[in-house]
């Protein structure tokens, strides 16, 4: 076991209940459970703040604002960086993990002021800004990242993207996949009870999409696909879990298509594992992803998946493609056909669900993710001593 560090800090732009932020939360909880002193620093805070505080983890919020609409000014960012530097120095932070491009800007100044020894940035997405021909963005990002000693990508394709664009150098980046806490599978009677509580019978067939309502998640495409699905199979329902700026337009689209009886808006929920246990199929029609936590949670619950064939999703299931059916992004006809094909083949649903569960447990358990980060921290500290 890695010996306890004096202090580790994790920095995230927010603590909203979203994928990247939940990785930060799970890492903090994992470090804490292993006896390490942990501080979570966040620019905006969010729903996960109370959960972390309840677990006895020190949380420092630098500013307050709405995650969707807040755009920090240069003055606000400078003020936040000075506050963060004060926290890092006062807590004697030895290792700082900064999660996500964008968060690195405030952290770069703060960790230089605080002289934090080990500083890493974790790339969580196949960033479209890097995939487009934007040399000015790349040059600016490369310059801002000079303050950091190492980088982590959550998939090999993200690492390759960072290397191809030149924002990091070969040898300065490691790949550590995201992980999720594996929960026990629901018992049949529990599954039936959850369905009854939601207003569904055992014979109903439930697809579920768990994601913030944002344009890149494409809930609109999922709703459009349901038009064709319901015409063929009225017993199929789609559960939409989450909230966000795109929720109102998606609701309007659902009303326009007359899908109120088959598309259900459940809002943000604290019982996602129970909802997954009640479902038969996970759907994720995103434009792009990093290593989506909602997909990992669905896999750990034993759900097969119908999703977009895009980087991030493709990476997640590449070790066992049999656990998912992937279709072209934004192709509502292909998505509808894949959903119908999945429900028409109970044997595939069972086999793919079993494959998904095994893959999640073997490759994406949170315990393994925590161990890999701690091993990296120790290696980087040893390098400083060497």
C-alpha cells in the first residue's frame, strides 16, 4: 500500500453532479479512505460539496455562481487564484491534481505562488478545440501548461490527441481510465418494486439516458428516434434523467411529437443506481465524450448500451465491443433501428449486459483508479527527490 501523503488537493471548476466532478469526488473519497489527507478546491462549488463535507473531506470553494451561466472575469479568476494559493500553502499541499482543461488556468498561477511540488492536469475529454485547426488555442494552452509537471489522460485517444497537437511532450503523460463505484446488482423483487414505484409494469421495456441536458448529449436525437420506436413498439419507454439548459427545448420537442406517454422526464436524481437497475437498455447519443461516467455506471449495473460511435464511447467499450451497439452520431433513424433491434433480441440484451458488467468490474472499478493515481503521485514525488 502507498504510504499516506501529507496532503493531496484536487481542483475542479465546479462540484456539480456531473461526470467529471463525480470522478473528482470518487478520487477524494478513495484517497480519504486510504488514510491520505485530502482537500478539494472548487471554483463554483455544487451539489457534491455537501457529500464530500459529510465524509469529512475539506472543501474550499473560491467563488459562487451558476455552473451553466457563470463566466469568470479576469479579475475574478485572479482573485480565485490568490485564494487557491493561500489554501495550498496553508494546507501544505504536496500534490495537486487539476481536473479538466479550463481549470488549469486558475490553478497554474495558484500552484506557482504556493510552490506546490507535484502538479498534474487531468484531460477528461476529446476536446473539440484541439481537434479543430486552431493553432492560437494550442499555443496558448501549451504556454499555460508549462507550470505543470505531469499530465493524465483518461483514454489513450485523448493522450494521442494531446501529443499530436503538441500541448504535452511524450513521456509527460500517463493514461488512467475513469472508474466508478461498483454497486451490487438489484434482486429481481427489488427491480419489480422500483418499476412499480415509477409507474411501470414488469412487461414494459425501459431504455434510460442519464446526462445533463446539454447540446452535445443529444437528448433531442433520442426523442426524435423514439417517434419511430413507438410506432413499431408502443411498450418501449425512454427515461431521461438529469436537468440543464436544453431540457425545455427537448420537452417541447417531445410534446410536438406526441410522445408524452413514452418519454419520461425524471429530473436530477439521487437514486440513479436504482433507476439503472429497473431499466433494460442504456442510451447515449452524444456528439463526443471522454470516458462517460454514466455509461460506466450503466455497464456496472449490467445494462447493454446503444450509443454514438464517437471517441470516448468507442474507447469505453473497445475491450469488449459485444456489450454495445454503436451507431453514427446524430442519426435518429439509425438510433431508432438499434433500439428496436436490441429489444427484439432478448438473448443479445442478456449477453451484452453480462459482458458490460464484467468489463466494468475488471477495467473501470473506482478502487483501481484510486490506486493508479496514488502510484503516479508517489512516482512523481520520487522523481523530485531523485
